[in-house]
C-alpha cells in the first residue's frame, strides 16, 4: 500500500518510479483489511498485478502509529454510527 500521495499520483499517471522509492513509501497491510477500509487500487482497471497496489487515503503517522493513525480515527467514526461505503 502506497502511503505517499505524490508517489501514488506518479504511479496513476504511469510515470517511471524506482523500486527503492516504491519500497520506501509503501507499507504492508493484511489483505482482508483492503475491503473493510475501502482502499482503492493505485491503477484503476489495470492488469491484475497493477490492481494489487493500493493507496492509503487516510491519516498516516510516520513516527509511531503508521497507518494505524487513520484506522483508529475510522474505528471511532464507525463506533459513533458512521459507515464506509
């Protein structure tokens, strides 16, 4: 999952990105969380290999919580009656 919006935009545009940059600004997430969190593929309608790269659109804390910062906010939102569609 790509955590950097500018890198995600470069991937969407089909620009060449280095594997080092992709690794630096990506994190791993359990596959069953993709649907629950309504994550979108970086490339819409791409080949099956392309559709396995997702973009994190919620809050991210690079120093401690990582993507859990966004997950915790979503859990609070859902607990108060909200929903992700």
